[in-house]
């Protein structure tokens, strides 16, 4: 997928070998990346600890600022905006992401947009749904990604009505809950909550999930667009 072969990384240090150096490098800085939540999950898993750094995601902003583009991968954005060539290598990715970050800031300044202008709240969507009324359309997929796993939603989804998203989870064998508890396996974070995270704020469900994960519970926090990627992989979208 990346073009990186086993031979290219033979003899290279493991992630635990560089853990201290990486943590020292990032310190308490805000992390900027493209599809950052995806990378953060790998770092958390590799380091066997939860990073507390706030982060922002140029992909999330790209989706808001360039809604007419079909895809918003880093390679798509660098090609569309004529930025430095993205080679899916560490330094090249950093340069491309920094240039995209600058381009997004410049476009927002040009249009007089603030972050809160991109992430509007409300929209008339009720978040309280009778989850007992959501049953599999057909026999639940016993091999589905969410089979037997307890799933909770928080925040307003940007591209899907929450009830429809819940239906797809149930069709894939998932069990819906209203609140995060000791049974919860996945918390799906509505993209609408992203603006609050930028200001260091998190929903009570989000905070509860992070606390349970620190205590060793098998629970993962999934952002909205990762959720859609899962649904696509499962053939549900």
C-alpha cells in the first residue's frame, strides 16, 4: 500500500526504541497532521499509552473548505493545490501537510472564516433516539466489524443522520447503548464535536471513554470519517 518494503526497514529501530525521543520531540505541542486521529491511534498503541496532546487535522478542514472535491487525501490535496509532491514518506508528508495547513489558513483568512464558522452546531437533528426501536433490517451480520460489540455515538454526524448510522451498526452485528459504560467497545465521535476538541473541550462521553481506556478497558474512540471508512470496508456504504 505504501511502497515500503521489508528490506527498506530491515535493521531499523522499533517504535519502542524511539518512544522517548518522539515524546521528547513533541512535548506538549499541538500535533498537526492529515487524518490525525488515525495516526494518533497507532502512536497510542505503539507506545502503549494515551498521548494527551491536542491535535488538529488538515483533512477535516479540507473537507469543509473544499467540499466539491471527491476525495481529500493528502495526495489529492497536494495535486489540487499544486503543493510539494507527496511521496508517502515521512519528511515529504510533513512538508506537504505543513503547506496544506498554510493554504487552509490563508483561504480562511481570505474568506474571513473562523473555525466556528466551519463547524456549525444544531441543524435540527435530535440526538435522543429510542435505540430499542433499531433492529437489523435482515439477520445481523455475524462476521461484521461490530459483531457483538457495544457502540455509543456522541455529537452530531456531519454526513449521515444518526439513526441511519445506528441502523448500519446494528446490521453489522453491533449493540447500541446510550451511554459509555464498562461494556462499551466503540465510541463514535460526531465530526461536529471536532471544533470543541480544538479548544480543549470534550463531551462527557468522550472523557468517560478515555478514562475507561486508561483503566484498561477494550474501548476505542472512532472519528466520524474513520467510521465511514469502516462501513465502506464492510460493504455497508
